[in-house]
């Protein structure tokens, strides 16, 4: 159920509503709107009729059932888009399209700092880089782990960019949260529900990638696990799904962007690097994602992709990334956005 408070409702009225929700055995989630607050009451649907009595409490405008299975992610709870602040200068979900760029894997201090400087100069807003790398083969490069996190922190200090990096186990969430400005959940972990709950408790924005075979509803239900732990700062990422097509690494489902924008208030970004697996296709699909309404992009950039430890074929060199950013600014302007 959603409890819609009246515009200007007093704090004591909200506190009483929250208290009553808890007494009825539900978990309250306060969502602040531009003109009024709503309080989601999440729990066992079998007793939801008892929540209707809250409608008579002071400061309450209405009590409305949430029809979608993803309660807190739904636009029924919050109609206006959520804007998630990453740092003092970076927020995602608003008019500005946010570009996250950097290598698939942190390989050395020289590599990550050089890349950070290059992508910052080209106009990127966030530095991406993997310290923990879940790989299909156990013999592939698995990342520098804790040392990689320290190098990301150093690159952030040098370039002045917030950092997004992946976590792969519940046990390392606190460690990653210590260094990351955005915690990434990769495609292989998108239905690791213990991990989703843990990052929901970490107090940091979360970038949730769509699993390789996930439906849109399954993606939103995974987001719900994070939101239900009290973390409302979730960013959804379309990174391509597995189909019968073999010309690209994955099939980048650009239709997911407007579909998600119609179903949820959460920001939506696209990852054309993983979505295509080939650097030739990254810029065209990045421009298409902006035209489709994406709030941000994740782009893999490496100074020497021919010798990258992972995902070299889909990584742009810094000069190609800078040229793409120039093109993206024109597309964003045509879509009444900016980069």
C-alpha cells in the first residue's frame, strides 16, 4: 500500500503514520516528493486491508494499493524521476546525461591514473574500473582486488572523478563501499539475493546491471531487494541480453530504456561496450541510447586495449572516446538534454 500524505503534512503526523504501519506488521519506506511525501507500507499482502484504516489519520490524503509486484521501484509510489546524487558535482536522473568511463579492469597505477585523466579531459563524469572481476573462466584475470580498490581511490584523488566498481560477494561489500562512490552489481550477480540485500544496507548508490537472461520485470524485482533494505539510490543498467545472434557479444536491448522509464522512477543507463563487445559499435549504440532516453552511459576506455587484461576488443582508446563525446553532445542537445 501507498500512504499519500497531504501537502504540508506535519512531521508529527508522518511519525504517527509510520508508527501505525509498524504496529500493523509492515515496513515503512518514506519517499520524498516535490510537493508531498508518500510512505510505502511493504509486507504480507494478506493483511493489507488493515492498512486502509490509516486513511482516517491526521495528515493522510489517501491509501492506495500498489498493483505492481515491484512496490518501491514502481511509478505508483513515486511519479517523478528520482535524481541520485553521486558527489557534490554529479547527479544522475536529471537533465544531464552522466558518462561513466574507464577500463574493464584496474591493471596498474599508471594505467588507471592515465585513463582517469584522459576520460576526465574528454568530459566523463565518473571513473569506472574493476577491482574484483567475475569471469566465465577460472583461468582468466580475476582483478587486483583490494590493491585495485586502493588504485581507484588514488585515481579519484588525481582526476577528481567519483568511482564506480563492482562487488561480487556479500563478504566484500563493506570493503568495496569504503572505496567506491557507486557500488556496481554485475550481470552475473543480478539475482544473487544475499548480495542485493547486503548492498541495500551499505549506504551507497548502487548500479544494478541487467542479467544476461533477465526479463525487465526480473530486473525491477532485483532492484526491489535493494530498495526494500532502505536504499533508494538504485541505478538500472541495460547491458545487453543473450539471444541467438552471434554478430555481437550480446544484444543491446535499447527498447528496455523507454520501457523502464515508463515503469519506474529509477534512473536508467546503458552499457554499449558489454552490449556489443566490439569497439566499432560502441559509439553508434551510445548515441542510440541517448536518443532512446538513457540517463547515463557506461563506456570502457583503455590506453592500450590490444594488451588489456580483459575486454580489450570492446574498449575505446582515449582519442576515440573523446571523439564520441563530441558526437554525443550533439545528440543530447537534439534530445533536450546535455552532457
